[in-house]
C-alpha cells in the first residue's frame, strides 16, 4: 500500500534550517521532515495537543503578495507518512478545529511540529 502524503509549504526560514539539518543527516529535506514527523508524532497525544508557535510567527499568511510584501513561503513539497502518523495529524487537526480555530489544517500542524522540533 502506498504511503499517504501531505503537501506543505514552509516558511523560508524554517525551510532553510530543515535543508541544513537534512544535508548533515544525508537525506533529502522531505525525507528528513517525514522522519521528524514520524518520531515526534509517536509521542504526542492528539487530544492534548498544544500549539507551540503561539504567536504564529512561522505560519504562512495569505494575501501578502497583494500588499507588496516579500513572499515568505518556500516551494511546496510532499511529505509522506505512515498510516499511523497520517491519522495522528488528522486527529490533531480535528481536535484543534474543535477546540482552537476552525481554520487550522494539516499544514498548520506540520509546521508547528517542525517549529517545536527546531526549538528543542
């Protein structure tokens, strides 16, 4: 069975950090990110997930280009996850949609987990 994937865009700063770490580990960035997510999601409880990037500094915002701002999003990438990790992201998203904000999606959660990982 094929692995499921999420297509995400990262903030340019986060992407740069991930690229450097991936190179050191000898992986391509999407593979490195998939490995991080698999590890991190194994220790997270869906119903107790707390957003780490509370100020949403590294969450992408729509509409900046129309206002003449410099684009902060890097190009998109596919992040492949096991069935368990994919479902865990989905469960976290459902919990956050219910409890925090209906506009939160999988990319938001993935970026938040990566931001948490970089701040360990």
